C-alpha cells in the first residue's frame, strides 16, 4: 500500500526549503520514541502487567463498561479487554517485526543485486516487482491465506509478500547512484569482488533508507494485520490480536463501544509511533542535510 | 515506439505475469487436490481426481492450458455456487468500480484542498492541522474507521445507511474507509510538491509582475504540482482496490470484494482466482488510463 509514500519519503530530495519544512512533528522524536518504548515494554511485560488471564471467560460479567472491575471493560465473553490488549500487542508487534525482517532481507538482496549488476537480472526483477504491484495487496493476501489456511505463519508470509517490493524498488534506485560513485569505482580498481563491494561499500550507504523503510513498513504491517485479522484471515481466535479484537466488537457495536474502540486506539498509537519515528529518521539520516 | 504503445506492451506483460501468480495459487500448498476436495477423501479417490483434472502432468503444460482457458474467461466452477466463477465476479464489478471511484473522489476532494492549504499557510496553524490529519489518516486501521463511522453516522446520528447499496448514499461510508489512506498520502504529497514549486523562479517572476496570488497558486503552482499527484493516484489504485475489500466486508456492500470474503469460508479457490485476475486487470487498465492522462497533461512526455 504505502509503496509510493515510502519510496518517496525514503529518497526525497533535499533543498534549502526542505530544511525549514521540517515541522514540529519531525523535530520531536522524543514523543515517538517514548510511545514506542511504552508499547514495546507493555508487550514484553504483558504477563506481569495484565490484571487477568486474556483468555479467561467470565460469562457472568459480560460486556461490563470500562472503569469498574475491568479498567477498559470486558468483551462479550467476559474477558478483560486490557489484558487482551497487552497480549495482543505481543502478537501484533511480533508479526510486524518478523514480516518486515523477512521482506527487508528479500527486498534488499533483490534490489541491491538488480541495481548493481543491471542488465537482464535487473530487467527481470523489475518486471516481477511491477507485476506484483499490479495485484492489489489485500486481494493477493486474501487469496494466499485461503490456500495456505489462516494462522500466525501464514500471516507473516503474506505480510512479507506484500512489502518486499517496496524495499527492492527503493534500494535498487539507491544502489544505482552509489554504484556510480568514486568510492565503488576505486574499490573495483583495487580488485574487490562484487560480493565484497555490495556488502562492504554499497549496503552501508543504504542503511539509512533501510531503517526508514523498515519503520514505515512496520507501521503498514500493523494496519494490514488489523485488516486481515478482521476479515478472519489473520490471527485466529481466541488468541488475542488487535485485529481480531476489532472483529469481536462488531456484533456488540451499538451496545458496547469499548470492545471496538480500545483495540483501534492501540493500533492507532502503535502505527502513529512508528510512522513518526520513520519520518524523523528520514530527516535525521539524510546525509544531504 | 510511442510512449503509449510502450505502456500498453508493459501492461500486457504485467497481466501475463499476474496469470502466473494466479496459476501459482493452486500449487502454493504443493498439491492442489487437497484444496479442491473435502477433508477425509480416500487416497484412491484423490488419485483418480488428480488424473481427471490433469494435475499429474508437467507444470508448464498445465500452465499453458490454464492460460488458454483463462483467456476465454474460464476459471472453472465456483465450488460454492456450482456456476462459472468469472461471471459471478463480473456481475459484482460495477458496484466495486462505483465504490473505488467514489473513494478516489473522496481522496481528491479532501486531499487536494488540505494539501494546498498546508502549503499556502506553510508553518501556520492550517499547515500543522493538515499535517496532523495526514499523519492520523495514515495510522488508522481501515476496519476500525469503518466501525467508528457506523457507530457515529448510522447508529447514533442515523444519517447514512450502515450497510448495503439500496440507496446510492450507501456508498458514502465505504468510500471514506477505502479513500482515507490515499487522501492522507495526497495531502503530504501535494503539500511537499506545492512547497517545492512555490520556491521556483517562475513563481517569483509571476509574483514580481504583480499577478494576483490566486492566479499564481492555481494557475502556475497547482498545475505543476499536480503531475506527481497523478503518478501517485496511479500507484494508489491497487491500494484503493485492496481497502475496498475491507470496506465491502464491513458495510455488507454488494461488490466483488464481499463476494471473495464470503468465499473464504468455503475455500472457493476458482472464484478467488477469478477475483484476483479481474482485480489485477482492472488495476492495469486504470494505470494505462493514468498514463494516457499524463500524455495529455504533460507535453514533455508526449514529445520525448
């Protein structure tokens, strides 16, 4: 989804006007880092922080509003929403990080080699990327999940399949410009192998873009997880994830808003944090500034 | 070769590539028979079926046969409805196109003014507000937006229907869900583009010769900032399409995305294959349209 946005943000050009353009949001990484740290900590410490077992049902206390016995209320099976949110954070973040790790590795290998070697290999990779981008991501994700059967592993595979080409496309472009640099030329003159040049000279130059893209892509995967789990294709119930908690809220939307509102806010905060971090990283790592 | 002929050829190549993906779906789990038959089918029965369906022949042979049938519009029978899969999906295409174009319209109507406003009042409160809105728009989960819209506009205020397309107004809420993310992207893009253009020399010249600011903004600046916007729309089409699946599922909207989501439970692979192929073809055709708009709008492309 965010292919265009991410590639643009990762490789946007620098002009004098751009420097002033960095708004207040860009100058405040503290908010993003703090928010992200809090979410990560909450996910890590979920077993300690959660007041209840996220799977424990208490049918006598179904749909209790927030503020009473349950801080954020209970769902239609009488499960504590706060505890489910904390454990759901583990699933949602784990899925996002693993999927982006996989897609960034595949995407960088393909993108860097395509940009470095050029020729038929480059043409082939770019045609595959074009083809892949023509299939609407959610449509492909739906089809693959149906064939593989939904679940945690499928979700990670599907999310990685939906993001690798963004890495490939951006890193190919950057490799093209690095390849022409004197540094790479001199390395070649002294007889460095292609492999060594790519790993030791090209890749380090791309680490900034890689960091920016990764954080933006984690934001996207958190949103995708929500959409796919909502369609019943992601994390399967009763295991909590932010996406399938949204699904839990559908039937009781008009009577118990809290079942739906809180998981959505959790998604919002997490993806806001990584998006802000990504924006800030892009500005901070831009060597032209 | 002219630019458009090049794009046309490229589009055809992409569609061919998509056919490989769609064909590959059947083989994703190794043995397609396991997807096609109910669980607990005896092995002998499976073997017979495999032979009948030609699944024991070499893959390239099977692909060519698949492609031959697909070109004729034959994706097999829907497992659930026992009817040809493609017509079932095609029947729902107009509703989905209506939704996708409404979502695009929403993105343009919200994104362009906000982006312009942000650039014009750069650094001021409208700018900050627009940037905040864009950041929010790109961080909200589509299903959640949909549910909140139902809660507010259908359940509480009773302004708009919460499901179906009995009245044309049924498209409003789904279109917002599908168009929100592209709208936010458009705000960012147009803002950056306008700021870049506004610092160009010809804008300074236009101002220096005393043109009214309105003419400078809309005639000189927007026209030039609009070109990247068109590219952006081309890239976002697939995403718009994907999000419309979620929107259709939430609002029980009678489009092809909803049909596909309903087919998940039955694992109706032929129907889903027809859906993937059709969605990709629509996206390819739409980007060709964007490409030709480009030729029309930007003489540099035409003459290059």
